[in-house]
C-alpha cells in the first residue's frame, strides 16, 4: 500500500493521539492538529507534522491550507476527530454553551472539510467521528443535549456531502462511536468505565480510513459494543 497523506484533528490525547501514532508507525504522513500540539510534538516522529490549530479560530485554517499547498499538494484522508463534550442539565445550558460545542463539533468539521476538499483525489476519504448519541432512535442521556445534537448534525452533513460529491469524489463516511475510555469521557462521566480503549478504537478507525471508502459512501456505521 502506498503511503498516504493523512490529516487528523484532536490529536493531543485519546483516540486522535493513538491514531496519529498508528498511521505514522505504518509509514504514512500525518498532519496532527489540536489546540495543544505539545503531546504529539513530543513524540518527535519523523512521519508526523504538528502545529497548534483551534477549529474555532479562522486564521488557523489558513495555516492548514498553506501547509498542504507547500508541503503535500494533496490529502488522501481527513479524519474529523476533534470534539467537545459538555455534560450539563439542559435548563442550565446557555447560548454560549451550545455555541462552543457547535463551533468545534459542527462548524469545525464543515470548515476544515471545505479547506481540504480541493486537495483531495477522487478516491479520497473523509471520515467524521460522531457518537451513538447522534443516531436517531438511539438511547439518549440527560445532560448531553448540546453534544449529542451536534453529533447528529455532522451525520446529516456527511450524508449531504456524499451526495454533492458523488460524481467527483471523495467519499464521506461517519463512524458513530459508543463509549470509549478516553480522558474526555472521564471528565464528563468520572464514575463510568468504558469497555473499549482509545487504542482499540484507533486501530478500527485506521483500518476503516484506509479501505472503508471502497465499500461505503454517505454511510453511518455504528461502532459500539455497549449501551452508551
């Protein structure tokens, strides 16, 4: 398999961090984006480029565009992994709470995808990480109104983009994850232990990113072995 150019967001910890290492160790070129770039920079991996990127800051998208155009010229895979989880009773949420969650989980996905698309080949693959909470008809949990509704929004967005680009590519798919033992989950639900580790899920996402677009486009795959 030829080495790929892969962009991953949310790489400072959890699934994104493990994904960056897995792809880089396999010989692929990785651009790792997160607000805190230090953890991934500290790896000093020859196949990883990293710089701070805040999906809520429009100027940071220019840095991504400049990197692609000057260093790579094309992007094979984009993994929209960054996410903000808010666990708060709906009656206590504010306009600002919803804005913050949607800026990262929805607007960030939309804008980064728009920036990267001109550099993607026909067989490129855009994967957006959603949640089982964003699946219509799935079990819902109190306190996750902003988070789960944002994860539902990116599902619909990906379906629309798959239709809009079906003649030219790339392919767009969504992985709706169940509970994964990450720092973000621990912060939101301190007493809950998930059955799947970040590394285990990262291995699954890596394999799907490399070959899933041969079989799926505009699809949502539910990746969960637990209720939440």
